[in-house]
C-alpha cells in the first residue's frame, strides 16, 4: 500500500517480507471469467486465497496452484511461484503452491 488505510498517512518505508506465508481464508472458483489483468479467459477451477506472508501485517489476495478443496486448509503454509520473466508487479507471482507438512 502507498497510504495507510485507517489514517491516510503516506507509507514510505519498505519492509521485506518472505515468499512464504499462511492461508487465512480461501475459495475454489468453478466459473470462468476474463482476467482483467491479462485479458485472458481464466481456466476453471482455480484456487484463490488471502495469504499473510511471513513478516507482513496484512494479507494479499492471490491464486493458488491447488484446486482440490479437500487439500486446501486455513493455516496451510504456501510459497510463491514466480514467473520466469518479471515486470515488477504483483503478476510476477504466478500463484502460490502448498508446502508439505
């Protein structure tokens, strides 16, 4: 975020966070749509989760590699899977994969 939500103060400090984190909540979506970020039809099903990265205070919303709801759990550990070519945006993270426990 560029601005604090509650107090509207500009945030200037960069805080490093991990590429691993925890699923806070999730869903598996079973209907397709055109992804506004890419303009491409999103294949179904796909997992989507609120993920709190290690070292962060807030969650990010992103896609999960796993699509089986029986395998996804709140509290599960995940790791970012990055695109080979990066542009410096959130889309550099292709998805998050479940880590084995």
